[in-house]
């Protein structure tokens, strides 16, 4: 028998901790449920505040929100009153900043505001889609299912974002290391060989002379070039933060080979998942389009939803105006047309989200599969040319010595 530490919630919403001796963790959870407790954590080591089952989240506002949503979903489904559920969530939150935020939401709730209005006071953490879904759940008296759907929405969105970021880390690191290595070789290594060649008064091969000329240029203007590049990047960043610059840049990114396709599919998955979740919870179609427009990061695609909204108001339906924008993959319009015909628009939105989640991952995988060998090839050619030019010059010096 092994002693297991546990955290659990009683029927009156109080947090209980302690230890139980059992053969495994599953038996401890069964015993807790038999006693009328809801297990939150079972393990051989005691857990500090926030280090519990749902989930091990440490950094970032989005992960704090995911933790909050999953915790509330678990507690509300277990019948814990809302105010007590918020209090427990505050206790279980790991970051002091987020604990204070949840406590502030609880104070606002006890002051007479609804949960949706309380969440709306923290727009940096809870976007419009989140607040509107909670408001719809309060109006229909189905807050627990709403948090179930919100939990799934936040989890799926976080997983896709994490997959994209992790997939792009290695290609980005490879690019930086590769070009940094070439710069170091040209700036520090090649000039040492140049001194030896000039001292020998030998006729340098053309390929070696070209390398020496490039090295001289890098030494003379390399640092200025890096400063100029940094200044250009800063100016570009400022430009893309203006309305016109952002609109141009978002359109340009959609036209990039491979990456543009992945971006379009990622935005489509984000839009369709948001719409499916909103419509399933009773949010009106036009209002849902406005909310979805606000959460999309590509301005070109989000602005096209205004045309879709106008088409819906004119009675043209949803699928035809969406197809007319030309901004979304054709399959989306076909799926929504089926949804309109069968009265299952929410299901078709969520089906499209599932399809384009997978397609985004496949597009990212194709990009990395082509990009990584390309960078390795460029590095190999550059380093190989450098080594070949040095060997030709060295062999020339040896022949003169003989």
C-alpha cells in the first residue's frame, strides 16, 4: 500500500486535501468519489498551489485563460456554485497576477453584475467571443455546457498555435545559425588567409579572388549593413502597424508560396471554429460574424467578413457571400451550403474547423520539409565554395614553394 496525496472538492464547494493509502491512484480517486468528493489531483508528491491536474500551465495569458476555463468547466459540471467555483479557481491558479484577477472578477460578480459582464472588465484576458458565449449561457441557463465548449475551443486553438510555433523554431534557428556562420567566416577567417596570399606574391585563382573581394566588402560595410538591416526592419515594423501598411502586409503574406497557404488555412480554421462555437450556443449569425471578424489576425480576411455580413442581412444566405469574397478555401462555402440546407450550420462550421486544423498542420509540415533542406543546401554550397577557394590558393602556394 502506498500513501497518495490528494486535492478534492466536497459537495458544499470546499477544498479538501489529505492523504490516502491505496494500491494505485485510480483506487484513491474511486474512494474519494465514494466519499462524495470530486478529485482534482492524486499523486505521490504533495502539490503546491496551482500544481494540479487541470492543467500544468505556467506562462502566458492564453494559458491562464485555458486553465481558468477548464477548471470552471470541471467544477460547474460537478454542481459547485459559481461563486465558490471562482473562489477555488483563484486558489488553484499558480500565478499571483491571475489569482488577483480571478478574485477581482468574483468581487464584481458579488457586486451584482453577471459573470459575462464581470469577465468583460478584463478584455486583455477574455475577448469578445468568450464574453458573448458566457452571456448566451447565462441567458439560457446552461453555463456548464458553455464552459465545456469554451474549454474545447481554447484547448484546440492553443494546440494549433503551439504546433505552428514549435514547427517554425527549428527552421528559424537554422537560418540564423547558417547565415551567422557564413558572416563570421567572411569577417574573421578569410582575411587571415588573405594576408598569407598577399605575402606570397602569388597569382590568386579567380574563385579565391572573388571570395577575398566579398570578404573585404563584408569587413568594410558588414557592420553598417547589419545596422541598416536593423533600421529597415524597425521601419518596416512601424509601417505594418499603420492601417494601410497592415492591410498590404496581410495581403502579401497570403500570396507567399507555401506559407501563404498555411496562413490562409490557419485563419480559416480560427474563423470556422469561432463561428461554430458561437452558433451552437445561440449567438445570432450576424453578431457571430462581427465577433469572429474581431478575433482574426489577418486584416484582409477579417475585412471580407463585412461583405459576408451584408449579404446575410440582404437575405443571400451565408455560403454565397462567403464564396464571393474569394478569401476562403472553396470547400468552406460548400460545407456551409450543406449546413444551410440541412439546418446544421454549427456542425458544418465545426467540421470545417477540424478539416483546416489538420490542413494547416500538413501545410506547415510541407513548408518545413522543403525549407530545411534548402537552407542546408545553401549553407553547404557557401561553405564548400569557401573551402574550395582556400584549397586552390593553398595548393598554388605549395607549388610555388616546390
